[in-house]
C-alpha cells in the first residue's frame, strides 16, 4: 500500500497541478454534459497509471475549494474497461487495489515514435473515449541543485533556489519538471483529498525562450517547504500537452478541473476531456543544501 500511494502521488504531482478553487460567481450558463476526464503518466519500470474522473459542473454545488469523499464518489469512474494498444497488442489495465478511478499496467519495449492508443468504456454512463499518444525521445537533466537561502533565520522565511541544466534537442521542445517531497507521499488515504501542497513544485519549460541548446534555469521558490531530499521528475512532452498543463494551471488546477467543466482546455481525448500522456520521465533525487 505504501508503494501504491507513492505511485498515485507522483502522477498527481506531475500532471494534476493543485491549486485553490477560484471564487464562484453567479451564472445562468447551461450545464455541460458530464464526460470522462483522463489523466495519465508513465512511471518507473514501465508502469503506466491512468486516472479517470467525470466532469462535475460547479453549478451542481459549492465545494469551498476542498475535495471530499462525497464529491469523489460522484466524480471517480469506478467501473471502466481501460484498454491500451501498442505494438499490435491490446492490454487491459486493472484497477489499483481499493483506489477507484485509478488503473494501471506495464509497458515494455517502447521506442521513440511509437504510438499508443487508449480506449475506455464506462459501463455506468455508457460512454466511450479514445486517445492517442506518440512516444517522444527522453531528455535527461545534466545537473540539478536546490539551495536554501534563509531570511531572518526562520524556516518560514526560507527561500529555496532551484538550479538545473539540460541539453535541448534540435527540434522545438517542451518540458515539465516536478519536485515532490517524499515525506508527504503516501500520507493521505486518498491523493485527491486536502489542499494544494507547499511541498511540491511544477515548472513548464518551452525552448522557445532560449537561444542556446545548453539550457540553464535558476528559479526562486519562496513559500515552499522542502525535505532534505526531493524527488525530481523531468519529462519531454508534446506541445499540446504543454498547452493543456498551462491552461489548467492558469484555470485553477486540479480542484477546479475536477469540479468544473474543462471545456476550454486543449485535449487529445475524443469524446471526453483531459489528456492522455505516455511519455517517459527521468526520475532522480536531489539533496537540499
């Protein structure tokens, strides 16, 4: 169970960037049809995790920025058939233990340029969605460091300085880097519950902002709390997935995505919302100095 929670937390930190629910406003807009929302991530050792929810209109209630068990019961897709097709074979993913809405399997021998198709059927809503993802070349960090810069000798006032470097590929590229506090992985019985954490950080990178293929980035992280060692996940992603993550971050993050109608977000899911991402990240750990 401990390893299960680690898997769930990592996918959520990478592709479901949490933030508070925006202030609700009165509206008379007609409620959109509830559809499946797809999130996915390839993890270590060829494990893929697919998270399935249903879009849930904010018109149906006020949640005060908190995802409760009652809300989860309404939005988690608990009885889906999830089939992953690649290399001419079809693999049916299985639900993760007692974690409804999460489905997993193992992928072997993926090569750059390989296409993977995801087909999901929800027996409750009688809906089917299909999505395709193309495997991109992996890109590794050359170096990364996190250094604490104390202000007034107080941990609350500490600013962390993140430095990392990598070699950009010659074509246009987009990346996502996530820092996860391993001390918090697995603490919650359900990874959707709770507020946005100040102990994880996600950054989106476009090489359009850099003229040199040797890209070095320095970022201050005020207000974040770091463990002695942080888990790092760095992934080369598609432009469409970059736009999807950027739109969701600007639109309010996971809570507003789960309890709202993500109709304006880019998507590669036919018949639903969200994004099917099947690109391989680099995992590493970094000591906070």
